[in-house]
């Protein structure tokens, strides 16, 4: 939402984008309405962007890049920096690692992992958190969570393995319809060739072994085939590179996968929760 106070808090990147967009518009002798027509936005939205009352969204940056392609890819380059500035500070370094990763091994506990959330689920989860966030901040975080999904279709494709606690599938977020849509979305992604999705059942510990008692974790394989561990709890985060620690966490993640349901059985459970299978 466009707000006057946004002009005072706009990031340096947002201010530079606004100045460049205005300069390029004037160079072409376009009004704000004419630029809006070209990029699919109203004149008011263009004005809000140029004054930083409502900084450019990722979608608007894509449209500006399409129209002002002669600007040496400025708007396309700016997208990355705008995204980084919108992420919570503790997540910014990991976001760069995730974006470039060739492989991710993920274990998620209380809720659906962010990469696999629908927009409605993400909005309900972020908007219902504490302390409460402004509507604008909620929308920014939802947008950034959706932008992260580019990793699924990137070339070369990243291999993504997710183990999800069964409790996250049955914990209601938003509404029953939101959860039904979320289950169908999970099932769709579970069928992707570069995705392996497994569910860790509630009774996993009955067999005498339970490797998942220490919380969620992410194992990241970087583009140069190094392995890092990312941990996050209560809005605090750590990225670990010490080989001994990385080895321990990677082995724990492998053990969690071994104790989970197989991919086919996991997909069947998700489809039943979505109401698409008896």
C-alpha cells in the first residue's frame, strides 16, 4: 500500500530504481500514464513508485526491464538487491545461498517449508504471526517467499529433498480451504522430477530410534559442491561451514530421511488429506 512514510524509509536500491525509472520515462517523453500502460500499471502506481510511496515490486521490475531493455539490464540487476533488502535480516545471507544452490536437503517441523507454501498459506501464516506486522510488510514477505520458487524451474535444475513432519500437514493454517489447496500444491510439487518429498510420521519414534528431535535444518550444496548447514529458530539463524559440524548435521538429515515414509507413500497421504484419494 502506498504510504507517505514509505518515502522516508525506502531503501537505497528502491530510491535508485525510482530515479532511473523516472529518468528513462522522461527520456522517452512519456507521461506516468503512458509508462503505466506500457508496463501494465496505473499512473498512480507509477507515481507511487517514482516517489517511493510504494517502491517497485518484483513484478514491476520485470516489466520495467522489458520496456527499458536499453538500460544495460539495470532493472533486472536491481531485482536481486531489492529482494535481499526485503528479506528479514537474519535470512538474507541464506537467501543468496538457496538461490544458487545445486542441491537442498530440508527437514521442516511445525509448518510447511517456505519453498513449498502456497501464497494463501504463506499470507495466513505470516499475517497471523507475532508480533503483528503491517499489511504492507506481510505482502512484501509473501512476495519474497513466492519469488524463491524460481529455484524449482531454474536451469540447471536444483535437486530438492524435503522431509516434512506429519503434524505440519494437519496443523490448520488460514482455513480448511487454504489447507486443501496447500495439500494439492504439495502433491503437485512432489511429482516433479527434481523434488523428493517424504513425510515423517507421528509414530516414527515407536521403532526405538528418532533422529528428528533437534528441530528443522537445511543442508545446502553450493555451486562449487561445498556443503553448508542452515539452522533457524525463533527468528535467529546460523550458517555453519565447519566440516565436522556439517558432517554431523548431514548425517542426521540422512537418518531423518531414512525414518520417514517413502515418497510414494508420502504422496498418498498428502492426496488423502487433500481429499483427492480415499
